[in-house]
C-alpha cells in the first residue's frame, strides 16, 4: 500500500514555482561547453578582464591582440587614472601568469598545431637603471651568489614544454607552449625593489620593475625568431608578506580620501592584464667572467660593478658596438627603427616608423620636445647628436714600478745621446673618471686598473709636504683639480695580503 503526503494547496503552488525556477536556472548548462566550443570572447567578458577596455586605444578596440597574458595578482588602488597599473609581489612567492590564445578564426594559421616560444624577463622600469642594467645585475649576482632573479615554479606550471633558465642570464627564463592548450606558468621573482636603491638614511623607496613577455614562432630553419607579440606590466617586489601589507596600506589610504578624490584613481583589479609593448632588444644581460690579466688592466667598460665585486664582474667587456653607434644620415627607416629600439626609444618607434636617419637628424631640439615631451625629447635629441655627459672629475694616473723606473733611466740615457736620433719612451697614463667624488669610488676605480678586488686595497694616501702620507677622504677628492696627474706607488701591507696605494 503506497502512502502519499497530501500538501495544502498553497504549499503545492510554492513547490511548483520553486521547481520551475530551478529547472530554468539549469537550462543551457553544458550547451556552451561542448567539444571545441571554447570562445575567447566569452572569457574576455569576465569581470577580471574589464580593465583592458579602458587601456586599449580607440583604433585597437576592434582589433584583438593574438595573445593575452594575465598575471594573477591584484593591482594597486593608489594609481591615478591615466597612469600604468602597478602590482605588488612578494619575494620568492609563486604567481600564475595565464597564457591565453586570443586569435580570431583564421588569424595566424601558420601556428595552428605548432608550438610557440615565450621569453620572460624581469627588467628595470626606470630608464636611469636601464642604462646601467649590466652593472646592477652584476652587483646583485656578486651579493647573491648562486641565486637567480627570475625562476619558473615548474611543478605548479601547466602546459609549458622544455623550460629553460640560462645560468648566465639571471633575469630571463623561456619555454615552449601550445596556444591551443591551457597554459599557465608560475613565476618567482627573487630580487626586491630596494636592492637597487642607494642606501643613505634607511627606508629608501624601492624601484619598480617590469615583467615582459615576448612570444615568437618557428621560422623555416626551425628557430624561434619570428616575433608574434610582446606585452609587459609594472611591478614592485617586497620581502615576504610585504606586498600584502603595502596593498592594505594603499587601500586604507584610498578609503580616507573624499569621493571626489577617489574618482582620480583607478580601482584595484583582482588580476593584472599585461599591455602590448615593443619587443625587447636582442642584446640582453649576459654575465661574462674572463680571468683578469696580471698587472695593469686594459680600459674597462663604462659600466662598473659594485665595490667588492670580483675582477671578472668589474672587468666585463664593453657593451656591444651597436649600442654605441650614432645614427647615420644614410640609415634607412628600418635601420632607424632598430636604432630606436636599441637605445630604449621603442615607445616612439611608431611615431617615427617612416623616418630615415637623415629625417631624424634634421629634427631640432624644439621639434623633438614637442613630439616626445620634455624628458624623452631631450634624451632623444642628445642621443641623436651623440653627446657625451662629461664626468665631474677626471684624473690621470700611472704606475710607479721597477719597470717604470728602468724606463725612466732609459729615457735619461736617451737624452744624453740624443744626437743619435733615438726618441724618448713615453710614460703611459690611464684616465679615471669620477662621478660620486668619494674615496670608495676612487678605491673601486683603482681596483679595476690593478685587476684586484676593493678589499685588497687597505688605504689610499696622497703624498703631502715633506713627503708625509695624507689619508684620502671624500673632502680631499672633492678639492682635487680636474685633470690632475698622479704617479701611483703600491706598498704591501704588513699584517695582511692587502696593499696601500700612494698618490704622488
């Protein structure tokens, strides 16, 4: 015998309505997720991608980029409306970057069913540090032996193939991936922003970095050199938990602002969209460690390592010649574009895409400032004219040694028999350029010339009246006359393997 519970009429109506609502809410589930029905336009409609709508230029609204990279970390709320987003990261923490295939149907068919290669870099955001990147990274390498600036957390990553981290490129990693498959790479940044600021009074403001991704496809020779897409975002890296505290501080500051002031700032987004940028120049930081030659070193690169770095770090070869070449009037528009990229003017490459070398060189200072703005305009004008910044102090030094004394004796002998026509052997001096005008900087420069470390120079003296030895100080260097000449005499310290240097 079956029993049935008879509900009151009102309850039956309520139950019937609930069932209909539940059935309606389920309708359509699974219809969009059939085989092959994965639509990037639906994905981009999610709230986490809304910020991209305001960052794309008007002419690009109808043109989707071939790839989309999403850093799963929240942006700072303390960024003004028209400024670039800023994202805080914790040192050593793994952060996901989603690699999304954003192509329309029929776009870039040559990569269908093939792998592409992406190169990740952590680079400096400030131009001042970009110019001294080699010096900064060599100093970091010396202070953190065995560590890397950028790493991939391979166990957590999905869809990456053949991940590589060149031991000589501490800030670069690369891997292959299939755009048709889900790909997420987890990165770890091990340097912090305050490691590249001058230590003066404590509490220094950290420098911003950039995470840049360049993606390439395979060429006919099987090499991944055909550029497809580049994008980057601005980050700051803090000690563990520091990024969370900074995000909380920024949020609390914004809450205290008036509604009118809040309108001037961007909202904080849960994820960071990497925005399109120019490809990174081919020339990148590579650590070179040649063995130092004994005695005097040849003229070094203008980029110097930190005091205490090994001779190999300070004595790395000069920058490749393309960076030092001036733009020529005979340069084609393509060569002019390459020159702009090499000299960190990629932002203006589109503006000058039809300019030849002669066109750029004809621009006046006022023209360039009007086109690029005051800061970048002056920098570009100086680069076009090949102007060099004069150092604050230049001194010339030569080494006094037994060999030099023998040379001087030969010169005196030659003067005595000058009738034979034998010329005097010239004394070779080396130029030292000082910017900071400190004893530490002078110690470092002399260590470069001797191909030794700064620790091996115990003290530097200047010979004073009646032959006394006066200890070199910052104030004394600041009062040196420009282009003064000195003879260096080295004396072995009694208690250690270090040396005293005397300027005569």
